[in-house]
């Protein structure tokens, strides 16, 4: 009887394994890779000398998934039936086979690196069916810890100085959740990954991303967790309830002038080193739609939270394009429009977030009805959705009123509303982003991107501002309007 991912969704203590979640470092082998090298010969795998690289990658997938969920206490669901491993694709790579995954899992269970939870099936009560699961054992956690190298260990707590940072470990346990850095999704509602033949765009993009990800991962980019809303900790792979994971993946910085007697976490500010690697995602089965850059941890943060990012210990500045896509549409029609395109719709500043959200949705949907539904869904997901909805209620404006006001204020570009042109414009703005990132990478300057905005150290503010102005004008023929975001006290 087949077990599917939907069988797991009903089980709170189980999560389906990710076939593209693995632990690997660019500069040297990760802790999990070192462990695999040492135990590989003793695992009694079938024909260990054959397909060694694929078998080690499968073991890496298994251990990385188990270690990742050891922070949450969940079992990792791994099906033990052959039928699941029949189709290979970008989301199901060649090392994700029954022989490698199930064979490796059984070997690790045999040597007590994994706790095993057998599958259950009852045709009379199908809702209780479950997939076989694994969980990291204490032996595995301790084995991985042996390969984690401390960079700086506190020897004498009485001699610690003010604002001194102690790094308890390197990125030996950095887990990367994708190896296909250029993804193509179909046009269905599920946005499934599909295979593609290499082409000029995918080859060029992969070359850029390999260079950029290697460059950006070699530097110290971190975020004070005191400036991050706790609900986002899981997105940053930080779990405050687990002190072991805290010490292996984060940094402690003294925030007191009082000498410490022993180690006390409350006397420290916690800084999380950010994973800034990105991938490029194209949509609707073509390489001329979508193409934006995703995957970096800082992209989960709000604008206010991002203002507290530290690059090489220095504060940053973020500059974004104002009214980005709507202004591009005006420029495509050779209209050099100035001012805030959202405030043109309604002068109330509290309504601006609602207008901004609806206007951009109208560009990215095929009808007004779909725009309304997408807007309602977006409000539900937005952490400020309640504030936006309250502002609309206070002004006695609903979604259809917003659409009418937007169409009236922006008649010159009304033909683009409901045209779904937004996904094509994303390709253009992603090309612009790659140009800007490449410029700074060649100058050995760290630059981060959130689609239409860019982050650099404060000393490079003017250089970023001028570059964003010039490259936009080259691409669209007119000067944009930029906004420099100030650091906000949270």
C-alpha cells in the first residue's frame, strides 16, 4: 500500500524527508560529511565500492534531515516501498533511489544512529495510516558534535571584556536545502518543479549564482535575534528551546559591564549568522517569466528587522525602488511620472499599504475577481494584515473600492491591470538585480537583494544609489525614484 506525503500531514510528530536537504561546505567538509567518511566502511552497505559518491550523498540526505528535525523532536518520514522511488526529476535526483535511501537508512538504524518508527496500515481506519519514520539518536548527535570545531572557547569568564563576541562553533553544521540553484516551475496552481534542457539563460544564471553564493558565504553576515520577532526563529533555523543548537549555530555577545561568574545566557545578545545563498526561480514553464532570486534567510525579515543586519560587524543601509513595477509600466509607455504612485490613489498614509498591495496584485492577476481573492489571501498571510484591514474599515473602503480608485488614478496604465504582466516584469527586475550584485561582487563588496531593494554597508550607500539610478535608466530609459530606508528602533 503506498504512503503519500498527505498521509504525514495529519501526524503532528512527523515530517516528510527532503531529498534535496544536505550538509555541505565550500571550503572544507562539513561535520556530517566527515562523519560519513569515517563510518562508511562499517555500515555494511551493499557493494560499498560502487556508486560511492551517490551513496554518501544519500547518507548525507538522511542524516541532515534527521539532524534538522532533532531540533523540533519530529520524526522524519521515509517510505520503505519501492514504488515511491520510480521517477527521477529535478526534485527527485539520481541519488534519491530505493537502494541508496532505504539501504542507507536501514544501515544507520542497525548501528544505532537512527531511531526507527515502523509504518502502520489498517484498511478499516485509513486516516490513522502512517509512513515509517526515523529520528536522530543521542549517539548520532554526539558523533556529529565531535566533528564541530570551536573557533573560540571562553577560558576565563572573569577576564571577558565589554562587547566581546565569542563564537562557539563554525558553520560545520550549515545545512543547505537546495542543490539545484536554477529552478523552473510549471503554470499549475501547485507550482511544481519541472525538468528543463540547459539553455543560454539557465547556464548564464548558474555561473553567476555559483560565483555569488561562494563569495557571499565566505563572509560574516549576521542578525541580532533581539531585533527579530520570535515567530521567525524557525525560518532562521534558530530554536530557542534547544540550548545545544543555540551554541552550535549562533554567537553570544556580552551586553553587560559586570564580570560574569560562569556562563549565563541572559547576559548575552544572540547573533545568528545568516545563510545568504540564493537561487533563481522561473515560472510558467518558461525562462522569460519570473526569475527572481530567493532562498536567503534575510528575505524572511521585515524592512525594519533588516535594518539591523551586520555585515563584517558594520551597520547597513537598504535602498529600494519606489513604486517599482507601476513606475516601470509608465516608463514603458514613455511617460516620465514622478511622485508616490500609491498616494496618488488616496492621500491617506494609513491606506498606502493596502493600495500598494492591491495595485501590485492587479498587475499580477488575470481579472479583478482574482485580484480580490489574492488580496484577501495576502492579508491573511501578512503579519500587518490586521492593521491594513482596520485602515480600510475605518475609511469605509473594501477591495472593490480599492480597485476602482486605482483604475481612476492610473488610467494611462489601466490596460495592464488584469494582464498578468507582473511575472514578465519580474524577469526584467531580476536581470537588473543580477547586474547590481555582479558589480559589487567584482569589487569584493557584499550586497544583498530583496527583489527591488538592495543592502550594503553604510559606507557604500552613495555607490549603491548611483548604480541603481544608472542601471535602471539604461534598462527603461527614465530615471527611477529611490528610497533610503532608515534603521528603525524595534
